[in-house]
C-alpha cells in the first residue's frame, strides 16, 4: 500500500484584517446613513419652500382666467392709496369693477379706448386696450383707500354673446400703503 503523504496545511497566523474593508465599515454606519437621508429630505423641503416664496405662496398660485390678461395692482403686491385699480381683459371681453365689495359706478370706470384728456389712463401711463380701471380721488365713491389689505374683483363677460348676468368674476388682493 502506498500511502501518499501530503504535507500538512500550514495555518497562517492571524494578521491584520483587510484595511479597505475596515475603512468602509467605519465610514458607512447606520447613524451616518440616517443623518444623510435626513439632510436630503431637509434640502428637498428647502427647495420646495423657496419655490413657494418666489411664487408668493399658495394664495398667488390660484390661476387667473385666460380672459383676464393682467390685474393692477398685481396679486399680493403693495400700492399707493390713490393708484389705479383694474384689469386688462382679452379683446372680446368687457367688464366692471368692485373694490372691497363696492361696485364702482360705470361713470367712474376708466376705459382707455373711450377716455381722453389729461386724466385719461393712457395719459397716466396706463397703456393697452380693453382695460377697466378705477382711480380713487375727489368726487368719486372712493376718495382714497385706507392703508391695509383690500380686495378688488373684476366682473367680465364676452361682448358678443353674453350679458352682465352671465359674468364671471376674478377677485385678487393687494395692500394699500
């Protein structure tokens, strides 16, 4: 019988563990992972918050109807107490204005296409056709706005096939100072 003898397997003495693995194990810990995730969530919330503040918040994000091209003073802005208040409407629309729930009499509304003279909206820098505006002043229902928050509302309807009874409304708020 032939016995083959193998040399005994030599055991290596225990040495230092792999350095790379040790460095990674020390670097990635449960605490650091949770902290990183919390920072990522905080950064995302900060970005969303900044976008909201640039848009003026939820209140200003309410969509304006396409037929109301612009309002002045703009939504959420601050204006002087005797600045014009109004809206520019799409060409096929006409409208009326309310300020703080008070309808503005038709003879006090300013419409660039029909007004003339030194006090006409175009003479004061309000250009653009199809604007409906009101400027507080002497001899008018509203002489001056009180300082603080105000609500204006434009009632508008298509000239060709609608009447005031079918008017839509768009309200907005601004601050008079």
